[in-house]
C-alpha cells in the first residue's frame, strides 16, 4: 500500500489502542523486544538517554558473510539481562520522543503491500481516524526509510574495505569494529 488513506482505513478495520502494558518492550510474546535500528536512529536514542552510542545499542545478533568475513548487519537497541529493552523503565519508555520507527509503528508493519500486525493486547480496539492516519503515514515513512537504509547497506557491502580482524558491523554508514 502506498496510499495513506487506504492504509489508514485498513488500520481502522483492524483497530488498535495501546494499553501501555509494555509487553512489546519487555520481550513478551513471539516477537520479543529486539529492535533493529539504523545508526542515525541509534544516535538519536543515545542522545535522548544521555548515553554514548555503545551504551544504547549492540551489534544485531547473527552473522552474515561479506567477502569471506563474518559480519554483523546493523544495530539493535540494548536490552537488559532479562531481554527487555533497556529504555523501558518498567512503566514507560525513557526515550519516547526519540523512539525508533519500529516502536512508533508497533504493532504494525508493512510486508510488501500487506499490513501485518504483531501479537498485541491492544489490537481489535477502535482507533480514531486521525490516529490511524498518523500511524499510516508513519508506516509509509518507515518503509521508505528502511528501503533507503537497505540500499545504502548494499552499496557498503559492495564497496567497503573490510579490516582483517575483529567483529565488524556493516550498516548504511559503513563498516565499524564493534
């Protein structure tokens, strides 16, 4: 879907109102709380939390091979020892105004042209037309940002020099030793 109005209508049909349960932040359910972020999003979250970059994120788990080198692909918000987002203070998000796209649009995402909803107790609850429209616009902006990020990562993978040692993280801005 590329039309805000059509997507907003679909969101209204599904329905959603955040219950402020925090399950999405605490790693409850099938989706867990792993939040992949681009470096720019990570810097924004770190600044909002008053942390250095490395205090806000960890290399995204799992490895990809890039020209014979094992690399991590991007960053994830740091989590506590129990798997919860480190920025969820037990009651609310400590970096709410700087939260990443995935958090702003949860429990929804776009898979191609299809609206997909993750497990969430707020689903099925009526949503105001204006809220559905805002969420739809955010979903479309998120998709555009993710497509841009993916293209920039492809360019980095195709052209970046890879240091011979250490854990490497490849993202849209380049290759970093983690």
